[in-house]
C-alpha cells in the first residue's frame, strides 16, 4: 500500500499561492448571520438585505450617504485632545489617543462638515464609535459647538448623528461640561429658528442622550437602535425589577414619546430633504 505512504515530505503550499476569496469581499450580517456581497451591502446603505439590520458605520459612510457627490468641507479637522488631567488607566491617555488615531485614521470621536444635500445647504456632525467608544470629550464638545456656530452664522440647518457610549472618563468633569456647552449652543440655534435634527443611531447612551442627542427640533432614530441613559443592568439593579421586553430599543422609545419617527437608513437622505424643505 505504498500510495498511502507520503514519499516526499513537507509538501506545503505557501499562503500566497492558496486560492481564496480576497478579504472583505463578503459581509456576514451579525444579526441574521446571512452572507451578502460587500458591494451590495454598501449599495444598501450598509443595511442587511435579509433582515434590515443597520450596521454600525461612521462619519465616512454617513457623509458619503448624505452629501451630494460626497462633496463637503470639513470643519476643524485638526482639532485634537490634550491631557489636562494627566489621566492614566491601563495606559496614559495621550498614548491611548495616539494609538486610536493610528488604528482608526480619525482625530477624535466626531467629524463635522458642511455641504449640499439634494441641493440644500446643511451642516452635519457625525460621531465615530470606533474612537474610544464614541465617547464625548472636550474635542467632541468643541467640534459640535463650532459646527453649531457655523450653522448659526450661515443659517444652515444642523444635523447631529449620534453614536456614543457617553462621556469620556479620561476627561472626567471636563467631559460633563460638554453637555452644558453643546446644549447652550443649541439653545442659540433654537432662538435663531435654525432647524436642528438629531439622529440617534445604535447605540446612543449616557451623557450624549442626556444632552444634544435629545434636544432636536426633531429627534429621529434608525430602527432597532439602543437608546438610553444608563445600561439595562444598572437600572435593573437600582429599581430591583425586571425590565419590559424591548426596553431601550428605538421602537420602545418612540412608543413612549421620546422620538418623532424612525427612519430606514436607505431613505434617510430623502426623508431629511423633505423635512428640511417643509421647514424652510
Ligand atoms: Zn441580517
């Protein structure tokens, strides 16, 4: 039975010779586990064709989705975080910022830009969850405040897209001050009667929910998004009761009057356009 015996030892195929599908060609939905083509997924505004799961995307995707021909002018792109508290957890805060910048190619957890959306002028600030959990520190607060200043100066509607775990603990009290700062700026926008739309995406929690995310003339959300202040476990342990089914989902929050409507991401641009046209 000589054919069972391997005569030549160590026949290996180098990795680069192996025929495999290139990385990133297929997307597997984390919700229904079904597979779709990455390009199809992108064309579908990063939603699942099978179960409509809205994938967690960042500012790059939203800007491309909303701005005509993906043309926009970014506001304060170079603003970056200091380390006023000399904060160290598992590593010093400046090291964490630096490594996150390298990993994500972002400067902080929000990007703001102005441009045209279906020919309407608009200012959009969009959070990036990849940057330290989309946490709100001084840079996030300052960039949002300056974006609102731009809205106010040019009387262009302001859209805030939130996706955040809340305040940034490495900036402690300075993070919390951003809630007051952004809220005060939004009050000026309201006085000037410039529209503000807040889009809450999955997840929007903590100090972000407790400030600018809930202060829109319209508070809208993507389907199934988690929206809350504290997490379900903390609430359960505090009140000593089980929470109702679907608690803190966008649908639940809508039913209880905290949202105006839920919008499918594929219809976001058109819905926003009709809304802003009505408000003009
Ligand atoms: Zn799916």
